[in-house]
C-alpha cells in the first residue's frame, strides 16, 4: 500500500505557515490518517524492526481473537497484509524487547483467558517468525473477577542482564486493594517467578498506568503505578529479585489514569505526565532535585477529555511534544480524535493540532511513534479497539531550509519568499 495518496490535500505550504516577524514558527504537519483494517477488537501495539531489514514494523495484539498481527514495513511507510500468530484468548498488553538475549526483538504479551490471566513471550527468529514460550500464570479469574490486566512494560529489575516484565491492573468496579505484578525472566525463553504487591485502590485506567522513573531522587529507577488516589504507588527492585515499597513526598494534582515520564523542561531530570480519565485533564509534574521541589501545571492540549498520552519530538526541535487521544463516547459530541501540543523546550505546551480518527464509535486508545517512511521524522500510529483498525498519520516537518521566511534578505516576508518556500517544499517532500 502506498501511503502517499492521502498527502495531496496538505501540500499547499502558505495555508499552514505561521509568520512572526521574518521567521517561520515550527508547525505540526501531518497527512490524513491512513487506515489498515485488522478486525474487531484490535488492541495494544508494538513497533520495531521485527524482520531484520532495518525499518520499523508494527505488531498489533487483538483483544477479541487473541492473535498477534505483524505488519511488515516496505521501507517507505507502506505496510504489508498482516501475518496473524494465534497467541491466546484476549491480548490486552504488549511490549517489545529482546526478551531472550539473542539480539533480535521479541514480544511479551498479557493474555486474559476465561479462567486465568497469564503472560508469555513470543520469541522472534530474527526474520519476523515467532514461537511461543511457556505461559506464566498471574492469577485466576475466579479469585479476582473484577481485575483486568492493563499495562505492561519491561526492564531489568533483578540486574541479571535480561529484561523482566511489570504489569498493572484496572477494574470496572472500584477495588480497594488491587495489586501490581512483576514477572521475572527465567532466561529460558519464558517467565518464572511472579511477585505480587498491593498498589492501593483502582478503577478504570488507560494502557499506560505504570512507568519506570526516578521519583524519589535517589538515582535509582522506581516502578510507579497509578491508582485512584493522588499518591503514586512506588516500588523498587533490589538485586536479589525482590520488590519493596518506597516512600515519596510527591503528591499529584489528581488521581492519574495514565502515566508517562520524560525531561520536558530541559533540566536533565525526568518529569511526569499524567492524564486523569473521563472528564479529566492532562498535567505535567516537574521535578527539580537541585531546588528540592516539584510543581504541577495543567496542560492545554485542546482535548476535552484527554486519554492516552504519548511523548514524542514531532516537530524536530529536540524536545518532547505531547499527543493525547480523545475518545468520543456519544456521536453528538463530535469525532474521535488525537490532539498534539507543542513543547517550547521549557515545559510550556501550546495546543497545536487536532487529528481526526474516523467516525464514532471508533476509540483511539493505544499510541506509538516511529519513522515509518524513513524521512527522518516521527510518524504517529494509533490503534482502535472497537472498530479493529490501525491508523497512521505521516509526519511532514517543515524542512530546516525554509524555517527562515525572508529568503531574499530584503528585511520583509513577501510574495517572492512564499513562492520560494513553496518551491522548496515540493522539492524536499515530493507531490
């Protein structure tokens, strides 16, 4: 599939440039969404070079059919017809990592059966063919009927050189004493021991309801879980493979549904991004260990109900911008969308662009980013769990050669500058 056909409506440079004095301001520029049909219940996505040809491919987990679907990239952003790998009953979380230490990219996935929740590895042969490792049982459905697996991330928690998996739960009903889990890598292509620990009260959350980051200021990576309070549930792993709770003076502005971390104000320290679910907001909690303080600021994303967030440098200026999904639950409220907010490098965000994601009842829920078409910028990928589709927005950053609008150096931006900009734009991007 050639992804360039939807670009024809946006190659008209003077329509979207923003002039301030004699220079162009960086803008978000994306193609219309290119949709790939997967089947109802598509879910979490993982991006990486799974077939060893040097460009990023995409794997989608299916929450209805229990498959892992591999889309191979043709090197220009076009994806092949998917190859489906039967993996379980309902794939609800997915994380790409070299789980077996052989140098190629594998997958860990969480599966919700009718009787038990489990985690397993899909081990890659280096060419995009997967074999499945032994499953590790996490808990029985009958023991915790209201708990569902939601988030999955990987890191080497026990310092043995292999990544381990951390998982979080959510519930459609308020649960006062929920738990997080860590499944330790056995080193034999499967997970071994599973540790379980209380994370406090939970309810519904987003896919990213747990993260790694140094939130205590001790220089060590913590494992943070969102719950339905304004206090993060913080844990750290010690080299013998056990998990212990750690305390933090951090108080969040609201109870988080999704969490992300990254250095947003360019001070060399990770900050915390959070969204708060239905009717909620997006916030950034800034860390400054030198001053011994934190501060929280609400982010104007343009979304009425910010959902799943992603932190990506979309405009190529070296800092992390923010994308959030917004799921429209009723057709009279508009269309499902993704909103982008631009970071000025100091952690100040400006609402930048609304990207429509099809029609109701589509729900954009899982997001990722990669340079799919090899043009040097980050494209945005969004998975929809209701209508079973993958949406891709191809990025078109304004080329650096046309960031200065006064191209003829006469001290003013005029028609000749705009004509030169348009000519340069066509030359660098193609029709």
